[in-house]
C-alpha cells in the first residue's frame, strides 16, 4: 500500500466535502495535524497516516497508486454507488405498502 500524500488527503476531503476538523475527528487527530500535513509542513508518523487513510476509506474514498490515473500520479476517487436497500425493502417500501 502506497503512503498517503498531502495531495490525496486534500482531494479526498474535497470529494467528501469534509473540513479538516471533520477528518481529524474521524481519524482521532487534531485539525492542526491535518492542516500541517496537507500543506507539507510535517509528515505525521505512519500510524497517524494509516488512521487518516482508514477514515477516508471508510467514507468511500478509493486511493489509486502511480499509474492508475490518467495523469499517471497517485489519485483518489469515490466508490461507485450501489444502493444496498431497494425501495421495496426499505422505509419507502414499507410506507408504500402500509394502510395508513
């Protein structure tokens, strides 16, 4: 697994529309750590980078290594959306079938 880059972190937050504080909360890190990493001021220890990556992946971000993107560098994208619940099985289906 390739190391998370500051650019990937910023791009992933952009895809999720997350401010640094939210990513920090999800990864149990300070907002300052997120900001410093993304601005290239410091690189957190590997365990903290893994926590960042895990938080972003759990929200649906997919990380791509060198050569997996059209530009050839590392990148990010969101997982393809596949609804887990069909309307006839979810809340909307229950409401539709009720006799209210």
